């Protein structure tokens, strides 16, 4: 009888070891699956970023972009062209004057319609006058 108990106990220990070992393997496998999914998402993002950077590289290498940068950043010009540099102060002053003019244009009082002016001219009736 003691031998049967020993065999049962040994089978129980081996079974528990197998269950624990299998559970750990399943847990690690699920973690690795999650890691693989995260890596795939990062790869897709990197592919999109690489595509975007390739488009920007093609744009930057275009002659139009190079000419635009040379004109704007380096104040370069084509032969027989003249580069005009306007001081920032003058631009700001002109912008503020334009804003003042626009505000006064849109905030001016309403004028008397022409028909009222003619009416007042002929009939002298000031009741229709604003």
C-alpha cells in the first residue's frame, strides 16, 4: 500500500510540475505574441515614416525647391534680376496702416441713399433725412 501511495504522490508531483511548466510556457508564449504584434505595429509606422521621408527627399532634391531656398534664404537671384530687401520695420508699419484703413473703412457711418438726397433737393422735406 505504501508503494501505491508513493506512486500516486510521485505522479501528483510530476503532474503539478507539468501543469506549472505548461502554464509558464503559455504565459511566455502570450507575452512573445504581444511583443511580436507591437513590433509589427512599429514596423508599419516606420514604413509610413520612411515613405514620408522619401517623398520629402524627392521634393528637397527638386530644382524648384533648390531655387526657392536659394532665393529666400540666400537672397540669390537669376542673372539680370534685382533682389529687393524690404526692412521689417517698413513691412510692419505698412501692415498697421493697412489695418487702420480697413478698420476705418468698415466702421464708417452709413451714408444717406441717393434717392433721399434727390428727394430733399426737390421737395426739401427733411423728414426723410437721416
